[in-house]
C-alpha cells in the first residue's frame, strides 16, 4: 500500500506518547529489579536468562529515549543504579526468580501488543514490532527452562470430550443456586493464572516488607499481602470444590534477609505497576468466565485492588515520586492567561 506522505515526519500521537512513556518507566524500573535478581540467582542458566531480560529492558529504554529526543520531547527520568543495592543478600530463590520473569514476559507481551495497535509512525511501529518479537523469544526461553528444570506450574488436565456440544439451558451460567455445571477450561485457565500471579505478588511483597524501613510503606505492602492472600483463598476454594489440584505457593522462596535492596520509590512504583497489571488480568478474566459465582468473585477483586492502586498512587504523589505523563493543552487556562 502506497503512503502519500512521509509518515516519519508525523508528530507522535497521544497514544504513541502514552505507550512509549509508560514502557520507558516500566522497563527502567524492571532493569534494576532484574539486575538484583540476576546478581542473586544461583543457577547459571537462570542467571543467564535474567541477564537477557535486562538487555531487552535496557535496549527498549535506549530506543524510546532516541525517539523522544528526535522530536525534542522530554525523556522520562525513570530509575538508575542509585535505586538498588546490588550487593544486598539474596532475598528470593531461583524458582521464584525464573517464574517471576516468565510472568513479566507474559504481561509485557500483552502490553506491547496493545501498544503496537496504537502506532502509526514507522519508527514506533518498528520498535514495538521488535519488542513483541524479543518478548516472545524470552517467554519461549523461560518456558523451556521451567519445563527442563521441573519448575513449571502447569494447569490441570481435563477430559477430552467425545464431540462438540452446544449450551441449551440458561442454568449454564448459574453459580449460587439450582443446577451448577462443572468449571470449564476457560474458567480454569483464568483462575489458575490469577492464583499464580497473586502468589508471586505476595512473595515479592513479603520480601519488600522484610527489607523496607519506612513504616507507612511497610503497612502499604502488608496490606497488599493480605489482599493477595484473600484472593488466593477465594480462588482455591472454588478450585477445591471442583476437585482440582491447588497451585503451590511461592512463600517459601523468600529468604530471611532483612537487608535493604531497593529505594522506596522504586519498590512503590513497581508494586503499583504490578497492581495495574492485576486490574487488567481481572478485566480479561471477567470477559471469559460465565458462571455467576466466579464473575462476582472477580468483580470484587477488581474493586478491591483498584482502591489499593489508588492508595499507591497517592503515596507516590505525596512523596513527589510520580512522573507526570504528558497532557492535552489546558485551553481554559491558556485563555485566562
């Protein structure tokens, strides 16, 4: 298809700015979280895998910086080596580290694919095309490592049906009273994903609670642990009723270290980012389940973590840590002045 004008000369759209800005901050933070994990990974293959994630994060930050500079757009501040103590004692075991980066790749793939759909400028399209491809490669690498090391948390196997069937009764969506069908494959997938994500998040927050000194932040992280545990319990109660196996917890992967690892700013940003991912995960889950009882549980999850996320943003605002994403022109203010 022929383009009648030079698309490279186009200004960045608001969607492109938003996706580049958020990707810069997320990958800037991830670079230093991953750097600490790489320093403390014991298995050489896992350590090598984490360094590949670091290289990908650093590369994306550099590329976004170049795109912003090409149009004289301010480059976000993000995070630096000052936000991490790479010499701190090991806080997480190898199983947590490998599973954690696997889920970071999964979240990244979703975000980058969505970002790519917003792009029109050729350089931005190319950037997100490349980062989607590299994230797929990282996901493949971690899957193979987890499988080879016997660490992959698999979803349960269900019977293969004899034939394709169709839903004939409205009782298919019942979840509280009357006839209740067994949980289906889509619902199993979303519940297992949710419980593993919460288990990883809980383990990460336990580690942060052990190492943070600020009392306000410690209470904020403890609240997150409570929310994650509550959500895991609700999900596992549904899974148990279906006579399905419960995914194991990652709590035991947290060591007894109390040495400060990250700056308060970096930890809080990263936690809020994880919360935002959780909201997105639950939104997708809500669209894919049909039993009313499961839909209600997920809706409650979304409401609770939305409030928790807001409190995280307020903490960052109060402490001057939250970088302001570019906004539309304030026409009323311009007219007044």
